[in-house]
């Protein structure tokens, strides 16, 4: 799902100080799609947010977009 991948990438690039370091990788599994978000080490706090609120909001948007496409999707933020 290129649209969902682009959505995650767009949101992350707007949040971080180093937008050129944002990478989103799509892995298709038996259970659905898994998106891995990589950002610059200094930007991890911005993407995760206070108490994980930003990451949770991104996951909510991802779930909504995936449900519309009738798939199951997860977001993992990796270092």
C-alpha cells in the first residue's frame, strides 16, 4: 500500500529535524502489512512523543487507512 507508506513518511518528515533521514519500509506478512519507520537518532523523541502519544496517533491513522483498504497493518519505530 503505497498510499499508507506515503502517509507515514509525510507525517514523520513534518515532525523531525532531519527529514532526509526518514525511511519507511513495508514488509508484507501472512498477518498483513508491517511498516518500519526509521528516523535520525536525534529525532526519536519527536516521533515517539511524550508518553508515546505521537506514535499512538500515527498508529491510529495507519489503522484507519488500512481498515479502509481492508487490510491489517502495524507500525514499528526502529532505531
